[in-house]
């Protein structure tokens, strides 16, 4: 009998469950990358909506003076949809405030909608909910670009489009994280760090796609990404598998419960275990984490008891119940400031490069992708370090501590030339995106899939929505503050970013102290619940 080819041997070396998990990993990666792909065009198009036209104005004055002397008419005729300095109403001196208001409209709606999305998403099938969000997001992303083709200059039109787009995009994050949590269980830093590179990949693709048309037909910079998101929504409807049980795969989400294997079905005996574990004292590590000073004893009344559903889809965790999970509030507030920094770069970096290095919108957009390239390495590095040390908060704190001086150096060195800008973009992207990536993925999965919740996917959806929703408040404030501060000088924007970075670190101090006082603890084991 002939030996099987090496490729076939490689394929059959993986089990059916492993192939399904790899498929879900790749699919959710692509789905959320398309969301970020549709968010990036607005930052690329800013340089086209308001053009640097001082040189043109001076030439126009000289040309007009010569025409008055010669009595000839000016040959220059502006198109109906364009002015000297860009696209009305963004061609005026207050363009930075108007562009900042566009960012704020999207991100504020996103922040408010995220809290609602977690509650709604708990009660709807993930596949239908995510498909609706992607189709709607694609439609409203494209609608923004149609303003170019239909010669729309109403500021209200663009604001309303951004608000609705921000609301429907909130369907994405809780859905993909919950689906990934169903398949992979408690978040591992390396796996989640690699998976979360979809954010940077989406930003890079969005920058390149939008940059291709920005100087010739900026409407297509929105229409094409909108079409891609809508197409991925159809892919989601056709292929997304919400839970391993749907295809009779074994579930790794509930790793603590005892069970027997019968073919591909696992029979869980949780009910028999629960009564015996109900009166069990907490392990020493958990007692240590419950105490603010790491000393003393713990009273049973201080233990929060929350029902779990064992992955069977019973009652969802309440909003206040999710807030009681130790670490949720601290990480949420930390993410608020971390996301403030990250989204300020996301929405304003191309315009900053245009002003500092005097590049056109297309080249500035392409150069800004280096920040996201650095973010890919930063997210993976944060996951590897946190896995090795088993300390999520300490890893975030270390990167935030290094990010503050890096931001100051960036504001100084980037004015020295293109090479210095490239180096600082990569370094800043790694340090800024590392904590943001770790909190939104591994930390959220750790807190939302703790053993006391017994694999309750509803809890994971709610915890994810709370953490990312609070972070989105910072994401809304950052670009708005940048729009208000940038007219007085870009240095003021970087001072604001350094202050936000320090605030993010401040909210982690308590959790870092707990990790250091309880060696060997991981964030996922810091949730002091008593099983019932």
C-alpha cells in the first residue's frame, strides 16, 4: 500500500474539532477586520475634504492682480462640488472642529450602542445579529461616499450617517468575542493577541483601499469598503457556527466540569458536582485576591454568587451582576483611556503626517499604516508576555508605562524627517495597541468565562460589551479633543495623549498590586465567585 502524501498526512493529523476551530478563528478574524476596514476611510479622506490651499490662494491673488491689469478673465473654473480648500462645508477655517465632530458622532453613538448591544445580543442568535449589523454597516458606509456622487454638502447628512453607522457597528465586537469564547474557552494571550491583529489588518487594508481613490474620487473610498463589509455579512450568514454543540464538536469552554465522553458528545454531570462544591471553602489564591491588602480572612457574605448556565443558554447575567465581577470596572476604565489614545491615532494620524511631513493624502494614509503594523506586533507581544508571567494587569501596566515617554519622543522626533517618523510609528503602535488588544480580547474572555459562570456565553457577551463600551467612550473623546486642541498646535494633542496614558496606568495600580501579592495568579482566576 502506497504511503500517503505529506500534505494529506498533515491534513489528517488534525482532528475534526481542530479544523472547525481553525475555521471559526479565521472567519471571525475576517469578519471583524472588515468592520475596521470600513472605519478607516474617514481618516484618509480628511486630507481631501480640506486641502492645504495657502499656496493656491497666493497664486490666485497674483493671477487675479495680473488679470485686472490686462483685463482678461480668469481661466480657472472650479467644479460644482469643490472649492479651493476642499469639499464644503469642510473647506472653512473651522474644518478641524467639523471633522472632529464627525469622529465624535460615530464614536459617541458606538459607545452608547455598545451597552445596548450586549443586552440585545444576549437574546438573539449571534449569526442573525451579526449579519444584520454587517449589512447595515456596509449600507451606511457606502451612503457617506454617495455624498460625493450626489454633490451633497449638508453637514447634517454626514453626521446622521456617522451616527447610524456607529450604532449598527456595535453588533460586531460582542458577537465575534462571544463566538470565539464559545469555541476556545478562557482567553489565552497569544491566541487572542494573534486573533486581535484583525484590528490592525483591517486598518491597513482600509487605508490602502481608501488611499487608492482618495485623490481622484473620494466617494469610492467609502463605497468600496461598504460593499466589502456587506459581502462579509452574507458570508457570516452562510458559514458562521455559533457554538461547538451545533456541529457536535466537544466544547472546551467549560473545562472545570467533570464529564464522560460518548462519541463526540460530552455528558456533563454538573448538577451532582454543584451540591458537593457549594459548601467548599475558597482556595487560598482566591481568598488572597478578594482582599485589598492580601491579608486577613474572608467572610462568606462577601462572596458574590451568580448563576451559570453551563453553556445551555439559560438566564443571562444582569448588567449590575457583570459589574460585580472584580476587575471589570478597573479594566473598563483603563480601556477608556487606552482607547482614547489609540483612536486619536486612528482618526487623526494621516492628517498629522500631512501637516508635519507635507505629504499628500494618499501618501500620508499609506505611511499611517505603519502604526497598525506596530500594533500587530504589540498585541502579540502583550499576549506572549502575559501568558508567560500569568499577569494580565502587570503586562498592560508595563506597556503603558513605556508608552508615555514614547509619545513625547514621537511628537519631537517625527518633525525631524520621514525616517524618524517611520521608526516612531512602529514603536508607538506596538506600545499603544498592546494594552488595548490585551484588555479587549484575553482579559474580556478571562473575566467573561470564569469557572463560576459555567460557560455562560451570555455573561461573556455582557462583560465584553461593558468593557468595550466603556472604552468606546474614550474612543469618542480622543478624536474630539484632538480636533479642539490641534488648532493651537499638535504638541498639545500629544500632551493630552500622555495624560490619558498616565490615567490608564493609574486604574491598573490596584490590580497590579493584587497580582504581585498573589504570585502565579492569572486574570481569569481573579474572579472571586462561589460556584452554585
